[in-house]
C-alpha cells in the first residue's frame, strides 16, 4: 500500500470513529470535519440582523500571547496562490469587507467582488435565510463607511485577519446546506476556476477513473523548517518536473476528494504531539492501522517519561537496566491502557519528512507491525545499557536512557549549527527497524573525543550502539559484554583505553595538575599508542613510588590495577588504530573510569558506615531479676 493510501485510510478511520481534528491545540466543535473545511483562526465576527444591517463587530480572541489570530473554528478552506479565490462566508477582511491590505491595490475590489459573488450564489442555491442576510449586507456594503461606523473602537483591526458573519446568533458556516454547497464547488475536481472540465485519469491511490485534481486542495502544515502557509506533496512548477504535457499536480493523477483526505490525515497526525516528532530538521509521524498507536514519538524524544521504575529497573546501582523483554512489555502495556484490543500484528507506519522549497520531501517510510516496532524499541533501549559513573543516589545521576536529541548532539560541538538530518534518520531507523548505524558515526565520535579529551557518557552509549549494530572485521570483541568493564575482552584496543584511565588515575592520586594525562595524551594514545605507551609507563613509576611512600594501601591497589591491565597487553599495536579500534578504545577507557568510580564509592561508603555511631541496645525488655 502506498503512503498516500495509508494516510487516506487513517483519515477515513478517524472520521468513522468520530475522532475530532486537532489543530493548534483546539478541537473541531463537533463531529466530522466537513469536506474542504479546516480549522481556521477567525479574529473578527460581524454580527448582522435578518435584514442585513450591522448590529456590531466583535473580536474573537484566542487568549494567546503575541499576535492574536483569533479563535479557531471549522471553516471553508482552499489553496490560494496568486489567483483570486474567495472562501465562502469567511475570509480575510480584504475579501470579506473590501478593506485593502496595501493602499491603492487595484485587486482589492476584484477580491471583494469574487467573495460577494460566491455568497450570492450560495444564497440562491441554498435558500438559507442567514446566507441571504449576509448577501443583502454585501449588496449595500461600502468599505469606508463600514470602517468609520464600526471599526473606530477597534484600533487593532487588521485587513489580513479573518472575518466571519453571524445572523441573530446563527453561523451560516455550520449549516449543512452551506457545507454541501461549498463541497459542490470541488465535486468535479476543483477545475472550474481553471476554466476547463479538468483532466480525467486513473487515480494513483484508488485506481478509479475520474476527474483528478489540478492542484492539491489542502496544504500540509507543521513540517519543521517548511513554509508556515503550508506545503504540497504533489506539484510541479518547472518544465523539468513535467511529463506528457501534464502540469502542477496532474503529474501524479489523484482524485480531488482523495487528495483532501490524505492531506487532512497527515495534518491530523502533524498536529498531535502523540503522533509527531520534530528533531534536527526532520519531521516524523507515526500511526497504526487500527487501535491505539505505540507512544513512539514520546518514547524517542523523552524516554525518561516512561515509567521504568514500574519494573524496578533503577532501584539499585547494580541492577541491570531494562531487558528487551521488559521494555517490550512496558510499551505494550501502555498501549493496552489506551486500547485493550491492541494487536501486535496490526500494521504500523512511520514517515520522515523534510522541506524542499514549497514541497514535502519524504526521507523515510516505514511499514511494519506494532509488535515488531515494540521489539525494535526494546532492543534500542537495551543497547543503551552502560555502567554509570554517577549512579542513582548521587547528586547528578546518569540517566538510564537518552533521548534522540542528546545522542545526536553528542556527535557535534554545536548540533544547532550543523545539518543533523541524516544522523537523526539513522538513529530513528535503528530504533524502529533495526537498521545498522553508519560507520561515519564512529569517525565523528572519535573526533569529539580527541577534541574534548574526554569520553562523555552519551558518546560512550552511542559508540556502544554502533559497535552492536554492525560487524567490524578488524575488531575481535565480545558484543555481549559491552555494558561494563570486561577484562576478558580480546581486542588490545579496549585494554589500551583501560590503560589510559588507570595511568590517569595513578597521576591523580599523587597530584592535582591543571593539565591531566588524558588532556595531554588522549589523542595520541587513541591513534598511535605504540609511540606513547613507553613514555607513559615510565612516568607512572615515579607517581607510584611517591604514592607508596604516602599511602601504602592505595599504592598496592593502583599497582594491582596496572598489572591487571598490562597482563592483557602482550603486544602494543605498531600500526595506527582504525576508526573502529578507536571506538573500542573509547569504550574501554569509559568502562575503566566507571569501574574506578565504583571502587571509590565502595570505599567511601564503607568508611562512612564504620564511622557511623552504633545504635543503642534495645532496653525495652526487662533485665533478669529486675522489677517490671
């Protein structure tokens, strides 16, 4: 099934289930959105009487700070570029009231006349009294007299704001006959304004023959970095994009009503924070064919909001983080809370989009099942398991899991100034489909390690995830033991990283230097260790001798750590380390630091426990021979 068909099916399902459209945090007043209606912000209400005379003009405030665009409500919608196209009974003040946005704009009169003609046609076709009252008002309307008589008390009135009409409390926009009249304007594919009968072709979505759209009737809104006025899925504005003499949206024939459905379906997903995710210039939407949708967007953007503690996963420092089975069970339970009939076999869809001029570019399209996505997410978070340097209970504990923004940001000095869309795509692909992370991640991570002369935990987590997701022929490593320190790792690059951490710890035990061993030698040790290991070992002997004189127990512990690491390094690689070996070096360095931190905490806790006053004996029971 094509993407457009999936989006159309989603919109039709939402309408069948009576799910209201979400837009700008507001909901439609009730029921299903009428055809070619959309949520529109309306700032002003012109209140009329049955004879068409003006009662007054009232502002409709959204209550939001900044520029007040008015309250949203379902109203006629269409795509408008340079052509004069009025909306029915609701439009900006230039169309609805003839008040020019720009002084001496000759097209203002044409726009107002087009709006007036559409209302008159609606009044004649529907016979609705309220529409007739608006038509009578427009026949005798003089823009300047109206401004002087009714807008003097509203200095914030602007011609670009939307205006609607009510007649004795009745809004014509809500009348079924008016809605049917507006829908009829597009019944033949919306081609009347183009001056022809329109193209008849096979619809690419439904396979049915009929009139197809000339241009998409609904703009896509909410694409990060895209045009705020909306964007197109299907369009061509140059000869290079046209074929067989077909222009605009006719290059991919789709029936007009079908285009309205898939566009509204996507807009519905984009407007809902539970089904959309925006990061690094990429906009994602996720949905299921039936029932509840897995909380993918929230899980990837804010995994700390997931109640991992429900499984007792973060209670103890030594307790492992979530296993794949536990994460999968948790995500499924969340959905079952929303939809008890959740079926793991239900189809699940995801789309990644970026702007390309005025068009939506599809970067990725995922079609899988709910159960498969839950399993992949479980593996994604299990891959983030890593020994903490600052465990739960410390002042600034390391999080159990990281969000996408933190992981992507770890690749750059300042991610906000970089083009991170490919990296975001790669991580989302790994999280949802198990696609291997790119090798280029390791080069970027190694560059950040050398530049900052340290291995941060997010970078260590991402390094581990890359190593797990790919096969590296140049590495000899045990993938099952990358969570914490493993002295049995066979590759020497891992133990070279450990060695740097141990030597740095030895130096730190006897002196507080402004420039540490890691500051000076991380870059050379992680690339050409053969050139610097001998020098570092010689320097460490002087530190150990000093430590032996000052603190014999600490000396024995440090000497033991050094001997253990060196026993794993029978030979030092003479060639520069590859990018993958540098990644394993960084992980070994991080693991050893975490191990050293854990030993320090154990000693401190033991010392505190020993120094703590003993609890007094329980004297509540009477002693032998004593009088109770």
